[in-house]
C-alpha cells in the first residue's frame, strides 16, 4: 500500500483515491479552523502556491478530535478556510486521525512516520506528513513546526526529484 491507494472524501463529498497526486511531493496535514495553530493555514497556502507548479501540493484533512476545534459540517469548514485563511489547496471531509475510528490513511501515515519517542499517535492539530513523488512517507512534523520552518525540506525534495 501507498498513500495513493487510500480512498478519501473531498470536502464537497466526492469519493476518490489520492492516486491523482501520484508523482507529486505532498504535505498531508490534519487541520482545525478554531485551533491556535490555524494561522498556519496561510503558510500552508503560500507553500502550495509557491511550489505547486513544481509538483507540490498541500492536502488538508479537518479533524475535531483535539478540544473540538473544528466546525461541525464540511460546508462550514470549507467556508471558514476560504474566508478566514484564503485556503484554495485541496480539503477533504472531516475525519478522525487517531484512535479506533481513525481514517485508514492516517493510521498508515502514523505508522510510517512516528512521532516523539516512536509514538504512532497524533497529539494535536496541524501535524504534517511529508510524502515524496513515489508515495513514500518521509517525515512527520509536529504542530510547532510551521510551514516556514519546513519549506527548505520541501525545496530540497522538489530539487532532488527534479534531477532524477
């Protein structure tokens, strides 16, 4: 299995796999519009805009598991992301990212790129997973690691994969 094999639902309710992102560098993020880390939406959007033409995409997966910091419905989430943060990168339906009801994609991501002390569990909103062009999960970034702090790793990955 790779990230491309997982079925997801878009924020508009369409079912699809992540196969359409094959060959791109991805940053998969669990998001929450009411979180103290929500200003990261702007940095994520900047990365998406800046490097999209080079084969990079941010994929946002809203989650309300951490202090219930996400809107109730997908329509409200989409509206809040667009109006409050200018988000145009792909958003998906609200999901769980930890526990028994965690979406299979996030179970896979958490297993492939573990957190502090080898933990699989996602601890908070805005945990980010960096995926290479072949669908390999390379690294997990915690909520405190802002988009700006990880930009160089994205640039490096885009540059390396462009040379191949």
